C-alpha cells in the first residue's frame, strides 16, 4: 500500500519536526516551509489514493477493512504531528505578523506606483526614484519577541520589492498576499 508508506513518512517528518525543530525558526527557514509543502503534496496523493481505493475495492473483506483503517489512522495522525509546522506558517496572517503583512502590502502598492509597466516591474530609473523615496521614509517593524526592530528595505526591481531584514544577516522576502517566504538567507 503506497498510501500507508506516504502517511508513515509524513508522520515521521512531523515527529522529527516536533522533536528537533527550532521552536522559533527564522521565517521562511527551509525546514518549516518545505515541510508544509511536502505535507500538502503528500495529503493530496493520499486523498487520490483513498478515492481510488474506495472506488476500486467495494467488497468489504477483512484485509480491505484493515488497510482502510490503517491508512485513515495514519493520515489523521499525520495531521496532528504536522500541525505545529502549519501553525507556524499560518501564524504569518494574524497578530504581529498580520500587522507586518499589512505594512508590506501597503508599501508594495506604493512602490508599484512608480512602475510604468503592466507587470509592475521597475526599470532602473524607476527603481532609483523609488529607492530615493524609500530612503526618505524608512520602515521598521517591532516584534514583541525580538530585541531589535526589523527593517524593511527596497532591494528588488520586480514584485515583491521589499526585503525584511531581521538583523544578523537574516533577510527574507515574503509574498505580500500569502506571506509565503519566497527567499531567505
């Protein structure tokens, strides 16, 4: 049963994240974001497998009932073990992160106004004007858990334009709508 293997792997990944994952990871750190993307793909495959399994095997012999129970149990357990990773990613839409998201969306729209292109990208001249405007009104944001406020910089000529500088060489670019981390270093 490939579905049982996929569900088991998702459970192992979730348990590893719980045991060894950083409780306060850098936003966009590959382990958390990548884990959530792998989990969603795995669950889609499991959903398709469940559908095919139930359609193809209508007879209710004992082995079929057993594998249905095992697959369903492992899938539900994987939801529980992976919920901390999804909570971290989903948390980027509420509370402090929600305020940062609103700040990024507002400033992205202001920077996009400098663009004359339909796709919103900035030419070198437009980028220079936007950069001069940005330097006149620098943006920062303070997280309650961080000792220093994070700084927001205009560093890109294509949307999203803004980079969140968490200090100590930790930078991240977020999609201002989904808050999915597009780039981090």
